[in-house]
C-alpha cells in the first residue's frame, strides 16, 4: 500500500544520502526538519551544503541574507554565477 511505498522511498533516500548523494541529503534534511528534528535536519543539510547542492546553497544564502549577512550570502552565490549557473536555479522556490 501507500505506507509501504513511503517506507521504501524513505529507505532509498536514506541509503542514497549515506552514499553521498547531495540531493538525497537535502531531501532528508527537509524531511527531518518537517518532523521537528532540527539536529538531524541540520546534519543532513550541512552535508548537502558541503557537496555544493544548489538548493542547499540557495537556502543558506537566503538564511544569511535574512540575517543581514549580505557579504556571506554573496560569497555563496557569486561562484555559482561565475560558473554560469542559470539565475532561475538560484531563485526557484523549493
């Protein structure tokens, strides 16, 4: 049923995240944060960020910008712009 499919999807996401897949790490971070588990959410988010996952970088730059740490936010985004990352990828919502 649906519950079994969700359990299986979660299992494969966890396995991919453990193997270093940045997208799975990001998805797992969002999952744990939605469940209220900040520690695990932050742990997986940092791993995704370390791998340079665009959504994690964008989220981190947004967080820094909201905290008025403009130079730090710019430091995250400028290398992406220099690599010709499409602006739309930097501005898309989750």
